[in-house]
C-alpha cells in the first residue's frame, strides 16, 4: 500500500470499483454483439496471427540468429546486419532494385495514365482498344517473359530484325549488361493494363460538369488536365503509385524466370534484391541472413511509404475532406 | 432507424432489439459464428499437426512386413521413365521393400527448399536425389544421415567398389553422406566435318593448339554468329567445370579457407577464360537461347552443328544428338580436354542420393541407394546406364555385358571412362559453403567474359563469397 502511495497510484479498493465500472460500461447486448462479431472475424484473426504476425516477428527474431531452416537458431546479435553492408552482392542487388524502381515507377505511372486518358475519350472502337491494352496484363508472367526473350533475342528476334532492316543499332537486350535492365523495364511496361484500368475507373468518376464549366471559362485541354483531371484522380494516382512501388521493390518473378533459365540477365546486372534474398534462404540455407535482408527491405519500404504518405497531403485532393 | 439520406444506420442496441424480435435468427447467428470459429481453430490445428500425422503413419508402417520408401527425384521425360524402370525392378526383386518414386518438378533451389521444409516438419522422404552443391551444407547442418553406420557386412566393400572420386564427392569430414546412382564425366566433343571445313584434320592435343583451332571457326555476320569454335560458358558450364584441367579444383590456404586468389592453377584457368572475352557474350547467349537451351532443353549450339567444340558429358552423344541432330551421328569425336594438367581428368560430379535426417526407414533407404548405384547389381545397372548415357558409380558396372555392348557400338564413349580412374580427377571438397562457391564461380565466369571483372578481381570475388560464413 505504501508503495502505491509513493507511486501516486490509486489504492486497491477504488481500483476494483473502477474495473467493475469499466466492465459494466459495455451493456450485456453489446457485449454479446462484440462476442459475436469477434467470432465472425475469427478466421481472419487466426489467419492474420498465423500467416502475418507470427512470420513477421519470427523474421525479426531470426535475423539476429544463424538459423539454417532446420537446426537450432543461435543468437548472433547484429552480425547478419553488419555482414550485409560488407556483401558486394547485397549492394548490387539493392542498386539494381532501386534503378528499376526509379525508372519503372514514373514511366509506368505516366504511360498508364496517358493510356487511360486516351481510352477515356469518345471514339469508335473504344472498348476494343481497352481490351487490347488490358490483355497483356492477364498473360501469365512466365509466358510473357518467354515471349519477350524470344522477341528481343539478338540472334533471331523480330525486334532486331526490324532494327537491322531499318539500319538502326540493334542492342543485345536481355543478354547485355548495358541493356538488360532497360529490357526488364520494357517488359514491365508491357503489363501496365492493370493500373490503366484503375486510372480509367478514376477518370470516369470525375464530374463532367467541371469540364463544362472550365470549357465555358476558356480553359485549354492542358489546363483542364492540370487543374481538374489530375487533382480529382490524385487519390487514384496515390493508390496506383503505392501498388507499383511495392511491386517494384519486391520485383522477383520475371527476373528469376529469365535468369534461372539462363536466357538473359548476364552476370549480376539484373540481380534483384528479392532474388538475392531467395537465393540466400533456399539455395544457401542462410535463413538468418535472409531474414535480416527481409527486415531491412521492410524498413526501407516503410520509410518510403511514410515519406509518400506525408507528401501526399500536398498533392492528393479528397473532394469530401474537411479543410 | 434511417439517417437523413434514408439509409439504414447503425446505432448501439438496435441489433439486440431486432434480435429479440427474431430469436430464431439470433440463435442461428450465434451458432453460425461459433461453428465458423470452431472450424477455423480445428482446421488450423489440423494443418499444423498434419506433418506429424503423416510421420506417424509412416512410422506405423515399419511394423508391417512391407516397408514403404519414398524417393524424391527431380527428373522428367525419358530419364524419369528409366528411373521408373529401376524402381519396378527393385520392387520386384525386394519383396520386403516397396519404393514409390515422386517427381519433384522444379529447379534445384526449389526442390532443396521443399526438402528442407519436410525435414523441419519431421516428415522427409526416405531418399532424395541431389546435385552435389548442397550436400556439404546439408551435412554440416546435420540434415543428413551419415551412411558410415551401414558400411558393414555385405556393404563393407562399397566405398572400395566405387570410383575414388565418387566417394570423395559424397564424403564430408570422414562421413559418407551421399552415394551416386551415376557419375558425370566431362570431355571435349568435336564436330569432325565442321573442323575439316576449316582445315583442321585432327582434334587438338594441347591447350595452345585447341585455342588456335577453335579461333579459326568463328564467323559472325551482321552481329549474329554463323559458326563458332568454343566458348567456356555455354550450357551453364562455368569456372568449376574446367578446374581439374588446370589443377584448381581445391584451392585452400593453411587456415582451411578458399584461396583461389593465390592458386596458380586458378589464375591460369581464369586467364584462359578471359581470353574468350574478345567474343561477344551476348551473341553467344542469344544463339544458345535461340537454339533451344531453355530450362534444361536438350539442344545446344554444338548439337546443332554451329560450334566446333563443346565440353559436355556422354548424354549429349547418347541422347541429344540422336534426337536433335541425327545427321551428326557418326560425325563427331570425343577427346579428354587439353588443359595444363596431364590428361585425362574430369570434375567428380554426379547424381547423388542422400537420406534426409528423420527419414522413416534409413536402413532400407541405404539398401535401395546402394542397389541403384549398382553395388552387387552390376548386370541390371549396366543395362540401364547406356539408355541414360550415364557413367556408373563403380568401374565394375562397365564390365557388364550390356554396358560392354554399348561401348563397342559407340567408340566415342571411350573418351569418357579413362578419366574416372585418373589420379588427376578430383571432386571439390565438400564444405558448408559449396553452393556459394559454385554460384560465385558462375558469376565470376560470366563477369570475366564480359570484362566486368578482371581475372584477379574474379578470383578475389570467388574467395569472398565462398568464405562467407554466416
């Protein structure tokens, strides 16, 4: 009791009363509703705990160990994190991933938005064009990789055939250190049907009367785009940018398909971060090291997301938000 | 209650009032929620314990007269058919054991991950076929059964029966962890008509002559290769495949660390690889892809008749040429590769069977593995190996009548067997970082050929990656 007084806490008896009051504050029918609600969402809660929360915290724990996937995990402190910064392939893979993200993200954003603007115009065969541009995004990734490698094959691909016939330089595309990353960026652009459709949906939600008023005021097409379209769909742009950013940072499938089949990506020129993480975990069985890589990637992604969300207050406009 | 827009809105207590008006619905709701939660929990527990359940079932079979073995392999196509033939024969001749072959259609990395998952879950297959890069790390981590314990009685002579290099490739710190069902032997294929076209009448005997001969065959038109002599990185063959020809297979310093940087053989080999950087890496890889070397395809530049030389194994002549380019049959030859080490030699590599830790029936698995290798089973394996184009794990298999017939019918095969017993043939010493070593050697090879790294930088890079411990 004395300790409680010194710590400036409430005595035990009133505390009990307070607890009793808190319990009583949720009336019986509401408590039942809460219980029922929790029971209904229990599959999601179980799934979240098992497949997200546990792996997430386990990854953080294992990143401080020498875990190999089977044996006991021994605590090694920050060794894995220190080793990361002495690992040349770690730096290479990080650079490649950021290079890809820095070019692919703005390019795909502008291209998808541009396409959506074009396909939002009134013209004949609009539905057909929309379908044509969307189809590549539903082609399985492995198939699209193989198609691209064949199309861009310097020895026999149709792209270089055309370039040679036109007396233009014919790059070595996926097989050249200089051109392999741009080739992957081209491959990424081929599948921009998904963000394009989301932009299209956003564009159709912009009220027509805004354009009519602006046109009456003599606003040019560029000004209508700059001052009406872009602000009105800015939440959609933010959404797409976040989606694309996550996809770029965790870029894996296409690079893995092309490199593991020995059909491109020479040397480490297209060795991406998640590929390296995968190799460390499942080829070299260094699950502790790869956990450190995974957590490092999480921190980088989280920082970028925070910056993005903070900056969004300046450029994202929500029509119904309180000013 | 409706809000101003006429939509139903939520207010505390409203649900309970409704509920009181519909007690049946209320009961159904509660029961449904409880059932949903129960199914989730039971399902989750069931999933979590599924591995253990299976393991228990497998264990319970050990008391029955027939022991069921599970064998994971990663082959498909004609090779898988051969394996099935072997399994059928084993099951027929071993009534107490029944083997079920399961094909794990994936690359080495994925199948390794799958194996690890089953070991961690306590329910691994009894036998797993592995290319050798991961055996060292598996053994070091205690993931494999040490087969020394079974080398008694009728199996006491097994290690002496095998080619020495086959034993070396499966041994980690004195323990036998892997036994090959077949070995790979590497030699130099050459295309006789193509060489003759460029005035080369006989295969090269020295490295200098080989370099000169292969250089004559390169023809590039408009940035595309028409014919080529040789390139050291086709078919995924990087630095490690040439190490025995240069005396660079096992380069360690006194502390037991990899030390290729200070290894004279490794320097000679990397400089030799760098001499090919005058040819376009991109053009060679593009041609290779164009001709079908995709995801383990059976055609390559040499088989298609576009290259004068290639380093490869007997399966190229036995399987690939008849299928992909029958015109080349009877028009090619095979020689031991002319490195700087006296011929013949080859890299000790093979298709190894291992017993994962926690396998339900390790003793029976060992019996099956040694049978597959051909130990006291020479006649049958000697009839299978020619169909796969395989070099056996032990020399006595080659004495089997069927194998002898195959050798006589294909004179070029004689280029593959002498090196298996050669004192210059070596296997890389198994270490926990074997996989890192090979990955680094492949990267270094490609980077040297593209002039991204100098030979010195490449060797330093290999050491750095292969000595990474954590």
